[in-house]
């Protein structure tokens, strides 16, 4: 007589695997957010009106700021007045990115109102939020500085999780994918700029990281390429310089994955049509004023200085503030030697190069009062992608040890980490923009190595 034995397997089921992946992602997000939220510096300069615009959308159903008119009798930065209405001159995208977070926090504060008596700190938080949300007329815009920093940190934490997904999709081990994501979040302007306030750069690079993930996964699952259209269109809504990525990624998808083009364009239209409609209703044009090309100036001598300054200025140089990105050049060499250099590498290289040229045509190429290469922040996802083969080869022991590469990577990563931690924790580096002379009036300071901004000397 034979007996049947049910097969046993230690392998996890698809459901268990999915749960594990989601648990891993949520934990990673929580850690990234907790660390980012600890850093005290916030920089609500151009983003002062981001959250008031979000609140206006939720409370008034429009994007103008007329309900705060008395506030703008003295505060005019970023105000655009059109046909009797007041608008935030800067792109609407960051306000849209903040919408779900504002809805969640506002819903929580109102539902938790009865719990205010449990602790004075909770009561103060609930009261401050409701007052900021409900007040119109003459308001103190500083009440939004703290929420801005936390909401921006949420977006950057999500971007870090997406970059982790890029790493695993490129067959990095989980440990190496975690290293890549950690480098991405803490050793670049994501820490010192994008997470400090709701600048355009945080939502912009988050969208571009999603685009990158789609394109990476499409190499094995072509259908994923079609999903890149939606985050790509959102990236343009966040910041107009992403028009470069819009053009190049569109050409790449149509050329490489023609069968997915319909889905790609459908996703883009889901964003583009309502956005252009809003612009037409409020501005009489499909593009908002901030997107006008007149903001660029092609003056040869200035562009030449800007091209150099955006790379090696002691105040704004990408390679000065984030030297670990230098290894991306070696990463590309490794890809070429391994014959794994692909159309995607060409796409990203051209995108970075054209972005570099574009930001160098801005009259204030140094991005005003900021820290380091703010205008280059949006390109960090692409630049970190070039580091993938380097991260894959890091090894200190064994027959395949790459000690020189590993040591160089470690030193450059630590230097980059220190510079961006300093930018996120010291207000002295922002005072540098104004003292002893305002950098906007004296741009020669951008080349003063004796008073380099990242040193952040206290005055």
C-alpha cells in the first residue's frame, strides 16, 4: 500500500512575497523620513506660497490667492497679478504634490480634536494646524515653514524607496540596492535642498525617479514602458526644465517600445489635458507664465562661466558638493567595456548634458540664495543611475576584491555625505549668501575658494 505525502516547500507564496516586499518598502520609507525630518534647516524661499495655494484649492476650489490679499501688500515675492487675481508665480506642481498630504493631516487634526486634552503638545499642534488652514486675510506665511519641510521629506523618502526599486530591478543585491538608495537620499542635494522645503526640485526628481524605474523595468517587461508617460508629464508640471526629459523619453519610448506608445501618450494626456485647461482658464494660455522661454539668456561669456560654475564652483559646483558622482564616469566606462552600454544610457547622458546647458543660460545660474548645485538637483536620479555598475563591483576582500575602487567610493561618499549634512543642519551656509556681500549683487563670490560656502563659517 502506498501513502501519499503532501509536498512541502520552504519557498514563499506570491502573496507572502508581495507582503514582504511591501513591508520592506514601508520600513525603508519610515527610516528615510525619520532621518530627513531630524535635520532642522528649512528653506522656504521660492516655495513660500506652495501650501497656501494647496489650501486655496481645497477650501476655495481655485488656484488664486485672493483670500490672502492683505498679506501681499508687504510680501510680494512670487506673486503674479493677473486680471485682478493674485497667483503664485512659481509652478503649480508642488502644490498639487502636497494635496494628498494636506488632506491627510487636515483630516487627522479635525478627527483628533477631542484628543487634544490628552497632552498639551498635541493640543498645540492641532490648534496651530487648524488656525493656519482656516485663517484668511492677513496671515503669517511662516506657519507653513515646518509643514513644508516635513512634506518635502515625505517626497524624498518616497523617492529613496523608488531608487531602491531601481537598484533591485538592475539585479543589485538588496544590500547594494539599499546602499544605492541611501547614497541617493543622503549624499546628494536631496538632503540639503530638496528635502528642506517644497521647492520644485523634490516633486520633480520624484517623478523622474519613477520614470527611470519604468524604463529600467521595461528592459525585461516592455509593457512597463507605457506607464512612464504619466510621471513624465507630472515632471513637466513640477518644473519646466523637465521638457528635456519629456522630449527625449518620448523619442526613446516610441523608438524602443513602439507598441507601448499608445499607453504612454494616454498616461501623459491624463495629466496634460486638465493642467492645460487650468492654465487656460486662469491665464488665457495653455502654459503658465513661469514656463515662458524669455527667462533664458544666451550671452556667450555668461554661459561659459555658468557651464564651469555649475560643475566646479566652490559655491554651486555639482562635483564639488557631490564628488561621489565623479565615479559615474567610471561606471559608464565599465558599462562600455562590458558591452552593456545601452540606448537608456545614451538617453540619460544626453538629458543631463542638455539640462546642464539649459540651467547655464539662466541669468542667475547660481540659483539665488541657495546651497550648492540647486539647479542640478532634478538630474540626481539619472546621475545616480550611472553609479550602479560601481556599486555592483564594490568588494574589499576575496579573489575579486576591488580595494582601490571601494576605498575611493567610500571616501567620496563620506565627503559628499558630510557636505550635505552640513547644508541640512547649519544655517550658517545660508547666511553665506548674504554676508559679507549679497551673492546676487556680487557673483564673483561664487569663485572664492577661501570662503567656500560648504565650509559654512559662522560670522
